[in-house]
C-alpha cells in the first residue's frame, strides 16, 4: 500500500554475548544485579575482593580468569590472613559459578572454571587472642618504631587493643567520635560504620587515650575534621580507602611479625580485647552483657567465640568454687 513503511532489512537479531576478550570488570555490575539477595555488607565485601583481584591480575579479560590465576591470588592472600584468603576464595568461586550459570565462562567440565579450587582451611578453634607475652612484645615494638609515622601507628594499635574495634570501624572513626576526658575517655562507633548497624560507645583506657590525643593534636595533618586516621596524597590529608587501610595495617603486621608476633591482625586484637575483658571481670565488676554491648555483638552466641579461656596459671591464683562456698558456710 502507498504510504506503508516496510521493514526491508534482512539482518537477523542475535543476542549480544560477551566474548573472552571482554574485560572481567565489565561483568561485575551485572553480577551484583543478579545477586540481589546479598546483604549491603556482603555487597561491600564482594566489591572489595573482586576489585582487589582485578587490580592484582592487572585488569584481566574474561578468558584470563583461570583457576591457576585465582589460586595464585588466594595463595598470596593466605600469607597475610588465612581467614581473609578463605573469604576471598568464596567470593571468586561465587563469581565464577555465576559466570558459568549465565553462559559467559564455562569450565572444561561444563561448570565453573574454579570448581576444583579448594577454599583454604581455617583453624577449627578460630582466631586465637595474643598471648600475654605477645602483648608485651607488641607494646614494646610500637614504642620503638623508628619512622615518622610512629604516632599514627601507635594510636591505631592501642585503639584496636583497647576497644576491640573491627578494622573498618577504626578506618571510619571521625574526630567528633573521639572524646578524651581527664576522668574517663570514650569513643562512639556510629551504626552506619558498624557490622551490627547499631551505634555504641566504648570506653578508652588511659594508654590508648593518651596515644590518640598525641597523634591528633601533634602529628595528624589536615583540617580538624573528618577521619581520625589520614594519609597524605598529593600534599593533601585524606581518609584511607578500605583497601588502603588494609594495606597500611598489613605494614604494621609485617613489622610486628618481625618482633615475633605471628599472624597479627586487627581481628586477633578484637579476640584479645574480649578475652582480657572477661579475665578482668572479677576486678572490674563488668559482665558479659557489658562486653556484648561495647563489642557490638547482636548474638550472645557469637560473643562466646571471642572470649577465650583464661590461662591456667591465672586460674591457679584464684580461689576455687568449693573453697569459696566452704568459707561462706563457715562465716554463716
């Protein structure tokens, strides 16, 4: 008919399939759209590990995402922390499984290219607190730090040791969250920065309060606002990125390992803080409920994984339940 618009093209429509030359990072956002059941916290962690792998592998293509390359990455991570390596491995395997299910990258057996990579085994007993001897070595090592960043290193280590903060909570701590007082100092951990999503206050002991005060007043560069811990980039003081702060903590770990403290991490200090909190409860009058509140655990069963046993030598210095009850009967 006159005036009709006729489709004259003979081109057939075909789905756009991303080939093996596609940059791997181009698929990350599509992955997160498909994984809409992940919690906001998991999304943040997955982004970190996927982004870290992509940077480590020098921005690989889809075809360069191999089990050999992923295994090397996990092995290098394992040298820093077996728990972090296990998590990184789970993230990569989840991503690879999605690539296979979506038809983007299928392994020789018809499944994930990382199907045969094993997640690093973590110790059954979990992270252990520092021993009393390791704590002494840590305190001695940070006092003897030779570089000009000593005040910042000392403030961070003592803050983690004194408050049991998660590493990212320390990174996101702001100057207005720190309250240094003559009688009792404390910090505020804001809910939006915490894994538990609840704002909480934590007491600071005098040693940590003094270290923070010295760093903030005498050594911290930049304006009197923003993140407590800053780094200088292009002559400007800025807060750390999540990856940058982990790298910074890794440098402290390397120095402390040279002092004889194997496997030092912020999370081991969280275990140490919780265990010392429990050990000191008789003298301080605090309870496990107080520990749960200051530590930011929602589930008391999780708390039990952090409060490790008292050293037997310490138990030997304490009266047994039998002797206490017999003494009570005699007095009565």
